[in-house]
C-alpha cells in the first residue's frame, strides 16, 4: 500500500508497517512492526518517522534509514 507521508493525509484502513520506502530510493526501517489505525497520519520530520494518531497523540517509532537502490546498495531480488 502506498502511504502519503505529508503529515496531513490520513490512512484509510488498518495497515501493518515494518518499513517505509521513499520515492528517491531510501527506506526507514522500523525496529518493530507498527499498526497504523484508520485516520493516523505519517510524516518524516527531523530525520525520523512520526505518526500522529487520530486522537492527536504523536509517536516517534524507533528505526534507521537505509538505501534501497543506487551505487553500493544491496540489490533487491
């Protein structure tokens, strides 16, 4: 499923996330899988990943950035 990480677009259904790929070949790999509930909004802020729940609670899940494509990166099979 494609998520819009603009901090404004809510998710439309329950989604299990373990990593998020950007359009420019990077990925934010979460330390633990995370469920996003309908209405949650996601964004990349200050070098990390942020979830704003429908209730207004902000979460900053732990994870690391990785390169998914480009010179020197592991090839995807």
